[in-house]
């Protein structure tokens, strides 16, 4: 054998030497079909047994929602302030940016100085967006009186 060459595969792995019983003509899939049928039968039996043997409660309290032992008061359809959604969007945006920074940190050795300068620009844009949100009071939850110019 010459160094660097691979030996020939055994004849059992060579497709040219497959016997009739080893061919892929569909006769080898009956165990899979039998397994599928057994699974369907077991699932049907479990569902049928649970419907026959299961308990049935028809009390009034059974159909009411139950949250940690607290009885519900009022409607579940509450209107939230838009600030909840804004904070959620800011979280998603800044969380995604954190993922980009983590990916950069993993690849930092291969990126070199060009990658370092690009991540500095990226972080500067993030800081500028955060300052903008802060100045527009998008992150404030309290009610603040509007600033008016004093007339002298």
C-alpha cells in the first residue's frame, strides 16, 4: 500500500455488490410501518382510556381562572400604557445589540484593528441612541410638568 492512499472499502459497503435482499426496494421499511402503527394504537388507547376513566367536574369554580390562589377581580382585558411597549421595544433593540457585541468579542482576534474601530463606531451609535431616548424622556415613567419658558 502506498503511503497516503486509502484502502478499498469492503465488498459489503460497495453498492455494486448488494444482494437482492439488501436492496432498497421498499421491503425493508415494514418495521418502520409496524412501529408507526403501534405508536398510533398506543396514543389512541391512552386518549380513549382517559376519556372513559377520567374525572368530570361540572362545578361552577372549575371553569373560573385561578392564578396563584388569588381570585380574579375585574376583566383580564386591561389596556396598558404605551410606555410598556416602548420599554419592551428598547429592551429588544439593545438586547440584540448586546448579542452583536458578544459575537464581535468572540471574533475579535481575527478582526484586528479594523474590527475594533467598527465596534467603537457601533457602540458610539448605541450611546447616541440612548442619549437621544434619555433627552426625549422616553425612559421616564413619572409624570413631569412641561417646561415652559419664563416670561420676564
